[in-house]
C-alpha cells in the first residue's frame, strides 16, 4: 500500500482494533497458541508506532475480553504473563513518546501483578498528550453499559442527577473513558465479521473494516490500507448523500 494515498486532512481521530487470530496463526504453523499471542505483541508495538507516526490521536486495542476469562486456565495465565511483559518492556518508550495510557474494563478481575502494572502505566503517563492508547482489558461492552447505568443510578439516588435530564451525553459521561471520542474506524483482523462485545455504545456510527490477515501478521501497511479504505467512505450519519456534500462544501 502506497502511503501517498493517505489524505492527512481525513485521518481518523480514533482507531479501535479487535486484535484477533493469534491462535489460528500459531496453529497453522504447528505452534502452540501462546506463540501466537507472543507474536501478536510485535504487531501491537508496530501498530502503536505507526499510529503515532500517522498522527492518529487515539488508539484502542482490545487485548482481553470478559468472555476470554472462560478460556483454558493455562492460556489465560500465559496471556496475563505476556501482558506484564509488554507493559514492562514498552512503558519507557510509550512515555518518552508522549503517549497517555488508559485502561477500560473490569480491572478488579485482573491478577494483582497485571493490575499494578496497568495502574502504574496509567499514572505515569497521565499528563502525556501526544496520543492516547486505550487498553481494553477484561473488557465487555455490555458490562460497561451496566456499570455506567449503576453510576447514574447512584447519582440519582444521591440527588445529584435529575432522571428527567439524562440524555445521551450524560449517559456517555459515565462510561469508562468519557474523554476519548467515539472510534471513527474499527478494524477487526482474523477474518471474523462480528463485534464480540467491543465498545457497543461507542461504535454507533463507526466505520467497520475487517481483514483476513491474522493479528500476528498485521503490519503498518495493513493499517494504512484500512485507513485508505476508510477515507473513501461517505459518513452520512443518517442524512442523505446530497446533504453531506452540501455540508462539506459549506465547511470548506
Ligand atoms: C486474539 O486471538 C487474542 C485474544 C482474544 C486474547 P485469539 O486467541 O482469539 O485467536 P483465534 O481467534 O483463536 O485464532
Ligand atoms: C475478541 O476476540 C476479543 C479480543 C480480541 C481480545 P475473540 O477471539 O475472543 O472473539 P470471538 O470469541 O471469536 O467472538
Ligand atoms: Mg479469536
């Protein structure tokens, strides 16, 4: 993919990725699933660097879902261990490059060793503003919506929120990372066509791109391909094509 096809004025502000296919990538090579996860870490590194390079302000990586807790114990343990390694090895560079780290999900379920590293990364990078990297860890979209509903219910019970004044904006402010804009582009690798409980509220108008490339094979050129595809689309947000063109002309 030729990067000159990229239009800098139409860069997505937020790219979210469902990093899928590690297991199949490994199995097709006769390797164990953990080898696939290990290889997937290299893709994380490259994609983070490329995203930063390309001027993407927010990148969300779906690293572990709430449903993934049901995987075999040994695989969960391997994944947690790899997460620790990743955080230990990357935090220096991440911080140096001005990347702010956020974590979304039910992190109380994470092993203390992982949670401590995640908390430390979030705290250490909290004032960085060059880019935001959101890790979805022990994350479920429905759980996030339930947690937001609980937060609002508490504030209503305490008299801090008037139920009649709750609108979409109020609701969204109770989600895990309200400061991050909704994703413009959602990429799923690994040839599946489903959302798997990812960012259910936030993807209402997100453009979806899927690829058969397995996550361990995903490289900068694949990210560029996805963005070029995204940039060719017309986002109508329920309007007609004519309205969208008019608005674009008006706004120059
Ligand atoms: C994605 O790869 C990583 C996680 C879900 C943690 P998978 O492990 O789901 O790989 P496949 O889908 O089995 O190939
Ligand atoms: C989605 O992948 C979760 C992550 C990438 C972390 P899965 O492999 O868990 O999704 P399903 O089970 O195929 O839907
Ligand atoms: Mg999978």
